[in-house]
């Protein structure tokens, strides 16, 4: 059975009369990577701060491994590893010395755990070098290693790829996926970049104006929204073919170069192509023109999702 590591129920945050987070509920399972996706100011950081005790919950609750952070914060937070802002690292010390320093702040972390986390975040080879020689991505990963020292059940990261170059983003993604898969660590991350969330997460929670607009598994993120499919059909006489399609099926068509471009129900695609062939119009290619991810995201946020 897969366990729920985190249950957020009706989380709400009010600043005076302004609602920053409005009745947000979601779960995170063991080994699952959940992404909070939304534009700047949507409320992602506030959700994360409430979960980690950095911001007082106005109403609602969070349970971590079955323990409410309201009634037993100490016990609940023991299962959490988090980086909210940039981690505090000492540049003049080596990665290992930094980890040792933090390990000493907790009780009962065996020495072997330092080696373990260094390996987990892929810093084993550089762990004896001074942190000031690290790239930003390496510093981020050392911060995560630090957050993992006490073996938390859930890792919470607010915009972990901010400021990273594409290579750093890729390394971070590989490492987080590995962590979820091998250690069964649940991961909650936030980002305002849809493509990044799509590549990293199992589940994406779309947050806008403090509300949870939609929670969906990433597999479905592109397919679910495309009940209709936009396709480009390459033909010799696109204007003529376009008119035939418009007249016969009532679809609105555009012409782009040699292509007739048309958004149609997927079940109509074979009918349309058969019809063109029956009208002696040879087809040289059919391609799906996918809605851009950004457009899809905007559709969900603006309620045009169909
Ligand atoms: N300390 C604060 N006081 C008042 N308003 C705040 C405070 N922190 C955040 N907010 C407001 O709450 C909303 C959500 O902010 P935030 O959670 O930082 O969004 P995100 O992380 O998605 O960019 C924003 O409108 C922001 O201005
Ligand atoms: Mg934020």
C-alpha cells in the first residue's frame, strides 16, 4: 500500500483582509513528486511556508505522516526536509565539513549518513572541496543533502531550479527523480515554469490567485486537454482541400504553406482523410500541431479548459 505522507486540508492564509491562499487541499504520497505550478504571486511560497511552520496557518491543517503540524509541530516536522530560501552554507569549509556541522545540530545522525547523502546528491567526488569552488547547482544539491541528513519522509523545495542553467536544471531533475524512486522520498516542489514541472513531477497542482485550480497527473496534462486535436494536413492544393473540409465537416480551417491546419475532434480525423482521398487529393503528411504548454496552462487558469 502506498502511504500518504502529507495531507493538506483547506489550507488558508489571510494577510489582513487579503487572501493569499484560499482553501487549498491536496495529498502527497510516498515516492511521489508533486509540483505546485503557478505564476508569481499565486501563493506557492505561502503554501510551502505554512506547511513548514514558517508562516502561521490562518485556517485548515497539514498532517505529515499522520501528525498534525498544528497539534504536534515538533513531531510532524521531524519527517520534513526543506529548503525555503537559499540554504546557509559556509564557503570556506568543504562540502563534507558543512554536512558534518549540520549533522551535529541534530541528534543521532550516524557519520555514515554524511557519505550517504553526499552520494545521493551526486557530490561524492567533490565533497572534500571547499564550497566556494562549487557551481550554483552544486551548492543547491549540497543544501538538499543537508535537508536529507535526518532521513525525512518528504522533501520540500521552493523553486529549486531558480537561477540554475539548463545543465544544472537537468542534474537537479535526475537527482530528484532518483531520490523519489530509490528512497521512496515524497517530494513537493514549486515552480512557475510548466515545462519544468511536466518533466519532473508525477502530479501537478495548478495554483492561481491562491486557489488550487486543478490537480492532475502529468501523463494526462497534454492528452486530457486535447479532446480536440489540431492537425496539419500536407497537400498540393491546400486552399482547395481546406474548402472541401470546411464544406463537408463544418470545421474552420487555416492554410499555412502547403498545409491545411484545422482543429477537429480526434474521431473525425480518419473521416476527413478518407474524404480527401476519395476526392482524389493525395495527402503527403499529417502532423499534430500541439497546443503549446503555456497555452494549455493559461487555458486552465482562465477556465477555458475543455
Ligand atoms: N508577508 C506578506 N504580507 C502580505 N502579503 C504577502 C506576504 N507574503 C506574500 N504575500 C502575498 O501573498 C500572495 C502570494 O505570494 P507567494 O506565496 O509569495 O506567491 P508565489 O510564491 O506563488 O510567487 C502575493 O499576493 C503576495 O504579495
Ligand atoms: Mg514563491
